[in-house]
C-alpha cells in the first residue's frame, strides 16, 4: 500500500547507545518530517526536509541528526541515546514545495516506540 | 504560550449525542488549518481541512474564526467509532511546518 513506512516499530536502547530510525515514502512527496510525541505535549518537530538535499532543525533537534538520502528516504539518528529521548517517533511526508503555501496535510508513518533505559 | 492550545477533555458522550470542542492558535499569520484524528497508539490521520467559510464532511463540521483565532469541530450523531483524540493543526503562510495541539480526547459510550 502507498504511504509512509517506518522501521523499526519498537526499540529498547541502553543509555549511550546509538541507532537510526528509517523512514521511506512512495508518494513522490517533496517534504518529509520527523516528530516526537510525548504524553500531554502533542507532536513536536525534530527535523524536517523541505526537499531532497535540504534539512532544517525543528523545535527539539538536540541529540538528533538526520539524513535525506534521496527523495524517498529520510532517516533520524540518535548518536548517544538518553532516557529523555524515550518517546514515540513519527515520520511524515507532504506535497508542500517551494514557497507555495502549504495547504497540504501530512501522511504519517505508523510510528516507532523507543524506550531508553 | 503554546502555538496551538486545546482542551484535553476527555469529553464523554453517549451514542447519538453531539459534541463540540475548540482550539485556539496564537499566530495571526496562520493560514492553513486542519483537524487530525489519532486512535490510541496509532498515527495521526487527516480528518478534514478547515476552510474560512466553514465546512462539513458528513457528521463533522469545522468552523474557523480568524478574528478570535479559534477553530472548532462539531460531531453530530456520535458513533462508538468516533472515540479518538482529535488534534488541531495549523500552519503559517509559506511555512512547511505544521504546529499540532496536544489533542482533545472524545469517548463515545454505548
């Protein structure tokens, strides 16, 4: 089915370990995003990529890095995991492009539940 | 101040009832508005866009009040399947990034 695919779905890390969350979309969308969702906080933007070859910080980028590998794939890396990074991570994509006002909704992946102990 | 604020609820309503709730946004430059639905432990899914003149999609009606900077969602004839968290979402002109509210939880009981 067309959409956004995230892997893995679940992960437990020890403090200090590193890992990469993978995201791929097959809708030919230009823009991709990584959010984290914590109870009572709503979705908070970590990083986004407006188009292939560009990435920008969102609200909560500290402790994360991203790579827009190509138009389809946008990965999120935790270099040294901390308990504060325990969260549900969602990748999303949209058609938004250039300076056109974004009236496009997002399509989300099913999420990665990450626990750092 | 958060960019998008919502009453977290929960709103507990019987089947067939009407339930309505609002969200407020702080940035007057906000241009696009949406309601998303999120089921427990699932990803958010677009429910409907919100247009300046207000719009309906079946049993769902969305309204936008730019002067007071709030958006509303009304659900008529509630179904058990409407139980979910509803996220209010806005974005600014020429901005790729959507801002999400923390969500309003609705529980429809039999």
